[in-house]
């Protein structure tokens, strides 16, 4: 199974970025997909998740109203639209996919840097 993120980069505060994630190589489906982020020296933070069935979403309080997670039309793709970015959003963002056995598959991460 491969999880590949894309779309990170450098943006000014108040700007927007969109992250994409695609999972390939699996013969099974994933119940939950989402994004974590991590700042060096700090604990990993769960940013947003989306379920495969109902498409139910959850967000960290720190990103509510600014970030939107969605699933693509292609199987096992997920997006994170990030608006009104702040310097504290600077982190490495990791996509994950959780299968029916609650095993999480992770990508390598993509850097998001917000300049103030």
C-alpha cells in the first residue's frame, strides 16, 4: 500500500493551499482517511478525518471553519483545502488511511510553511 501526499509549499499568512492524498496498491477499502500534522518538537495533531460511508467529517478545533476535508471521485483519494492560513499552521502534514482492521497506512508527509 502506498500513500502519497502532494500540494504542500510556502504561502503567506491569510492565503490558501490544497493538499491531495492518493492511496494505491490495496485490495481492501479504507473506512477512514484523514490528515495529521506535526511540528518538530511538538506532539502530532489530528487535523481532520472523513469516513468512507456517510462522509462524516471531524476537525481539530484549531482548524474548524478554515480547513475542509473531502474525498475525491477516484477511490481512496482525499483532499484538504486550507484557507486563511496562519503561521501556526506551519507543519509537516501527513495523510493516513485506516482499514477495517484499524491499521493505519501513512504517507511520507508534505511540508506546509506559512510566512507571517
